[in-house]
C-alpha cells in the first residue's frame, strides 16, 4: 500500500472558532476539519457549538481533542452522540 502524504487532506491549516464567545484558532489537517464540519452538520449544530462542547470535555490541547473526537465519531458514531 502506498500513501500519498502530499495530498491536500494532509495539509495543516489554522481555523478560527468561537468558544463561549471567545475567538481562538486550531491547527488541523484538512481531512480532520472537513470531518468535523460534516459531524456538526449531521448533528444540526454550528462548528463553533460542536467545538465548544469538545472544549468543555477535553483534558488535552484543543487540536488533539478535536482529532480524537473525529476518530471516535468515525469508529463508533454513538460514542460521541
């Protein structure tokens, strides 16, 4: 199996989010950001609301918490509902 690690999905970018009314930024790969946006849309909430919920529950840095949330959601959607 050959991995093409030079695709846009692996590109790191800063994304602005509002957490409890406070602007902050997170650095995520496009693949994780896109998945997070899809999860928020599926739940009928804004990306800011979803990020705030994850922020309140996290025990590590926000970018890592967002990545783990996405992975858990993809592995078992009911685990993050």
